[in-house]
C-alpha cells in the first residue's frame, strides 16, 4: 500500500509526484492492469517464460555475449 508523508506547507504537485514515484516503484499499476482480465494458467506460464527469456537475453547483452 502506497503511503505518502507530506509536510504541512508542501505543495500538492510535489506530493503527487512522490505518490506517483512510490506507485511506480511498487508496481501497483502494472498489477492492476494484469488483474483486470482473467488469465488462463497456460497463458500465465507462457508469459512467465517470455519474461525469463527476456531477462536472460538482457543479462547476456550486459555481459556482451550477444
């Protein structure tokens, strides 16, 4: 849960930016979008495999093997 501590004289825009940064960091919006529709278990498995493959390729590029 995203909680923002603000000072008494802090402007709304600054507090809102803090809130957006916290929500982005915690991945709340992506979770909401993902849960918006039902995802079949086979689709979930395929998505996780794609994500793992993408992470692997990114790690290999970082080590400059590809």
